[in-house]
C-alpha cells in the first residue's frame, strides 16, 4: 500500500509596509527595495582633517611599537607533548 503525498501550495505571508500591506511578490520586492534604499545611503560628509590626522598618528604609533619577544619552546617541552599524545 502506498500513500500519495499531495503538496498544497501555501500562500506567502503578507508584508506590512508604511504605506499599507504588500500581498504580491512584486509589491513585497518593491517594499523591501524601498526600505533598503532608505537604510543604505552613501556617506557624503567627509571626515574632518583632524580626525584623519589622529587616526594616522595612532596607526603609526601602533606599527612602530616593537613586538615583544616570543616565548620559545624547548626540545624537552616538545618531547613531553609528543609523549602525551
């Protein structure tokens, strides 16, 4: 005995927008595009020169600071780790 599985398409949920309810896929796509356009606007105000200078100084200070000496591993420590495996 076999059962036949019938898949009934379910309607996609509606989308509530500021101007109403979007029901069709094209209305939903348009509403999402409008929302993304509002959220992601290009930054037109350039950073002030003082902020750029402060960042440059901080970067140079970071890059010019000498790194600390690394802790070296002894051959005995390596052998001990291998024994533990």
